[in-house]
């Protein structure tokens, strides 16, 4: 009995139990996993940068090796991932064997993205290994992404509007066709696109094209074809995983501030963890898990803004923002005794309150950066506004 009581008040053991529970929750949180399959310099890092907004240096530092030939990048952090990228390297080398990656990734990846430079027609090894991966799990969607379109029309601007559409063909396959509203398309581009589609026919479910360049390269549209790419990703993912991309994309469009843009993926990642915890159909359990998730989120936000809070100030702000949240959550816990309905309600509130809490702390940090501390009533009002918006969004996203 003494040992049990001691464990309850041991910070180290509480932290260990929290981390074990968070690891379990991460396994249940719907994080899209993209298996990037293509030759070196085929545009994989540019794709990650476009989807996440992360810098190339940050992406390079974030990659962790997981097999001899592959590595993993969890965005924004492994602690609260929002998107997961598996990058296979060296497949165009003679010694590459897909068996090791299949053993590691086959059950994890929701979508295989084959990146191919549109003018690179030496794809024999890629096709050979892709056949092996496709046979292992035929039901998993495969997207062919043709990149670096400008190499088909060097020293010219992109034809506008974007010259391709995606249309359905026989056998539930989707391919690129010319957009009739874009009459001036370089012939070399259409020929090489058609040839790549012919080469990968039967191995991929969808085809799209993109040209992601740096602004200093001088192209009028640095994310050429990006919107069509996002549409095809959403169409390819299982329904439970689409909301992550939708939420990230929608919120990113509304942000201009650098710190806010950097912190947003962290907030959404932790909110997804909180929503998963809130969906656990055991009354009161997530009341003990949520504070741990939210505390880790605030810690990450403090590091991003370079404005770590003292314990006293953290308590004051948390009390100001969360005073009514725990009461509302406790009311929802009673509803959990009703199967399914209670879990959805708990998930929506847990995700929404965590999202609003993160946004409110960013509001506070932003004000501090500008040289003043926001008033308590302004902070509380902002939190309540964000909570109302987030509850509506999370509730709608989880309505069957």
C-alpha cells in the first residue's frame, strides 16, 4: 500500500505513466503516413516543404534513419506528429532491396507517392521495385507525382492557367489530360507527360504534376500545380485521415505571422492527440491525460517563441483560460456512459479546448513580443472566441 501511495506522488513515475499513455494514444491518432518513393533529387524534400511549410534545413535535421535505405520525418515533432513521411533512398542503386522497407512500412503507409522528374525517363529500377511494393498491398493507393515541369520548357515562364486536369479512366484510374482553357502548352511537356503516364500505367491509381520552386528562381508561381496536388492527396487518403490535411491547409491560409505559422502544426498535432484521448470510452480517464498533453504543447510553444514562462505565470494563465474548461469536460464525461455519442462529444471538446488553449498562449506570446502583456479579460475573450470556433470545426469534422 505504501509503495502504491508513493508511486502516486512520484513525479518520475507520473511522467513515465503519462509518456506510456501518450505513446498508446499516438498509435490511435489518425496521422497520415506518406511513403515517398523516388530517385534522389526527384522533388521529395520540396514536396514535404510545400505540404508542411517547414524549411529545408529543418526537414533535413528532422529526418531519422529507420532502415538501411530509408528515413522518417514526423512533422512537426515525433511527440505530437501531424504528418508522417517515409523517404526511400537509393532505390536506383544496384544494391537496393525493397523487402526491408516493406517489412518496416507496409502496414504503416496510407499512400505511396512516386516522385518522378518529368524529363527523367530512366525509371527502370523505380518501376521494378514499385511492382514489388504494389503486389504486397494492391489496395493501398499509389500516386504518381511528376515534378520539375519547367525542365521541359527551359528559360520560359509556366503556361497559365495550369495546363492539366485529372480525369477518371477505366478501372477506377485517374490520369492527367490537357486543360482546354490553357491552349498554349509546350509540346515537349505534353509528350513527356504522356510518356511517363504510359510507363507507369497499371502501377499507379492517380497521376498529377507539380513544379515547386524557390521564389528567387523567378517563376511567377512557385507552387505551380500545388492546389491540384492537394486535391489528389485528399482524394487518395482514407476518410479518417483527410481532416488533418484540411485543417492544416485551412488554418495556414489565415496566418501571416511567422511565429503563428510555425506554431500552428504543433497546436493541431497536440489537439489531435487530445481528441483521441477524449474519445476513449472510459469516463474520467482523459481528465488525467489532457493536462499532460496540454502542458507539453505549451512547453513546445514557449520554445518556439523564445519566451518560456515561469511556473507561477504558467499557472496564472492556465487558470485564466482553463477555469471553465475542466467543468465543461467533466459534464461531458457523464455523457460517456452513453455508447458512441459520449466518445464523439468528448473527442470534440478535448480537441477544441486544446486548440483554443494553444491559440490563446500564442496570442499571449505575440503580445509579449510586441512589448506588452495582454489584459486578462482580453486573453479570456480570445480564448472563448477560439474555443467556440474550434468546437464547431471539431464537432463537424467528427460527425458521422
